């Protein structure tokens, strides 16, 4: 695991450099934005000195690297707190939503792909392809607004899109930051039901964005495995059909599905920016959007670096799972 992490350090270094450069291209001057409604030139100049905006870019970059070396991502001008504290408070909400949506996408997409591969060319196969194509074509913000309009406004089946809990509900004692887990640990079943109800629509909106690629990759991988020599040989031993499909074929088709699931998980973390805004979800996506509007350099850079670190950790986890699923990968190491 350590060697895999070292190999991905250049990617993190590139992300640090690019995120620093891009934040300096944001429109507006943070010093003017945060100096107040009627700032004086002296107040703006003092704030620029405090933020090191009066220094050359290379000096600002080396100061930023020095802060990162000490584990300091800076202080957010929007919240007034350290970026590390803001991210650690909001990250569990984003991870809870992303994990739930990725799990939901896999539970829908993998069976659809298997059915499409088993019944290639049938009406069910066409239905699977239409579902995957439609899911790919629908933007996340449109899906989210449509679900809110249908299930909250028209049918009244879903709670108001106002965060992780109802406005008057008391959250459980925080242990993990995951509302579902914390409510379960506290045995607060009313809060657990409320948190689960608030999680359904945003998770479904995100999951729809991941169903398309997962269904297509599962179907293609299963078609390739089902036409392979060892499956034809296994059929000759008169094995049960379910064992042939779900034990031998599915396990050998899981590597590309697992790779795609990693990409989907990474993509959904980025797509959270839109979903969190629609559902007032207090995650790092909405935090980054507020920071972008305010040209809050430290918060934007902290968000980009946190997401890049998650990407690296996800890729390492996928590499490890490769070895669990396929012994040939372990032998190749």
C-alpha cells in the first residue's frame, strides 16, 4: 500500500500546483469582497497584506507549501474557521451521500447488466440499454429537481429538501459524522428514520448518474465472460445455471465493473456540488461552491486537495480489491 501511495504522490503534487494557479484566476478580489460594504483603501491594503495578496505569486505559492507541510490548509474567510476543521466537519456528510448513491447504483446497474447479457438481443436487453442511455443523458441537477418536484411537491412522500434532518429534529451524539450510523449507535430510531428519509432522494439523484456506465460495463464484461472457453466447458459439467452466472461468470467480470465503480464514486463526489446545493446538504460540495462565489482561496484549494486525496485513496482501495477478487493480480505483484 505504501508503494502505491508513493507512486501517486506526483499526481497530488500536480493537483496542488494546478489548484493554486487556478484559484488565482478566479474573478474578483477577495480583499475587496471581505473588506465590507464601504471599504477604505487602507482597509483593503491591510487585508491584502494579511492574505499575502501583495506578494508575488511564487512567494504566495511557497508560503502555501509551507502551510501544507505543517498540516495547515489556511483559514476560510467565509466561516472564519480553519479549512481543515471545516472539511473534517462536512466531509462525513458528503461521504455518506456518495457511498449510499454508489451502493444504490451498483444494486440497480449490476443486475440490469447481468440480465442484458443473459438475454442478449431480447426485449429485456433493449430495456436495459434504454435505461443506461437515459441515465447517462440526464444531468444531475435536472434529475434532482425532478425528484424533488415529483416526490416532495406533488406526491408528498419525501421530506423537504432542507438538509440531513428535519429543521426541528435534534441530531444524535456525533461519533462518526455519518448520521445513519450515529443514530443507530445512539438507538434513536426516530432520528434514524428521519435521516434515512432525507437521504433517499439525493442518493437516488446521484445514483442515476452512475447507473449508465455501470450497466454498460457490467453487460459488456458479462458478455465477454459468458462467451469464453471456460464457461463453455463449465456448461458441459451440468452445473446449476445460477452458479454458472453468479459465481463463475460474475466473479471474472468484476474487475472492469470494480474499476468503473471507482471512477463513478470519484465522479459522484464532484457531482455532489450540484446535489448538495439542491438538497441543502451540508457537505464539502456546497462548502466549495460558497468558497468559489466568495473567491475564498484557502477553502477552494483545501476542497480540491481533499477530493484529490480521496481519488488516490479510492484507487489504492481498488488495487487492493483486485487482489482479493483475482489471485492473478496478487501473483503479478
